[in-house]
């Protein structure tokens, strides 16, 4: 069963959003696709448009966290949930004894953990429209 559509973004937790955003732009050539203050979405290209994963083009999401420690649980992938399974995946993972975020704000957007304790995030594009 194909629950996922692909990788939507990779989240990186950073201590200083302005410094990190500047570094990714100046050194790696990313462009700001969306700026929410303490969260900045970066993409490749001159004029990227950010559509919250609807196009399937992966982005890099910098999230400011004063508690961020480099290389320590600061990065995790966000996997796109297919619209067909948007409401089913959460329950299916729980049924299979996968550790999932308790009481997420939406069952189409939640964090869960693999067998080694690595965090992943699942998101169904369009659920907050």
C-alpha cells in the first residue's frame, strides 16, 4: 500500500534563524521560498514558490530553536502522505505498534519514530487550506 508520495522537506533546527538562513543562501545558493519569522523555507532556484508540498518539490526548512544542538536530533525528513491515505496512516502505524505523536493537531500531520528511535514527520499537503 502506497501511503507516501515522497520526501517533502528536511527540517533543520538552528540556534539563530537569521545567521543560518544567510549561510544557506550565501554558501549553498538556496533562495528563501517562505519566511515565517522563526521558520524559513529554502529552495533552489531564482524565484521559488512554496506551495506547502503540493508540487512535490522538496525544500529545506530551517526552524529556530534556542535548544538546538548541532548534530543531535536536529534533522528529520518530512514525508508526504497521499491524499487517499491521509486519514488512515496514523491509525495504521499505531495498529502496528509504531511510536507516534500522541494527540496531533491533525491526523494528517504528525511525528513518528522508526525502530531505532529516529524521528520522521508525516504531512498530507492541503490539510490546512
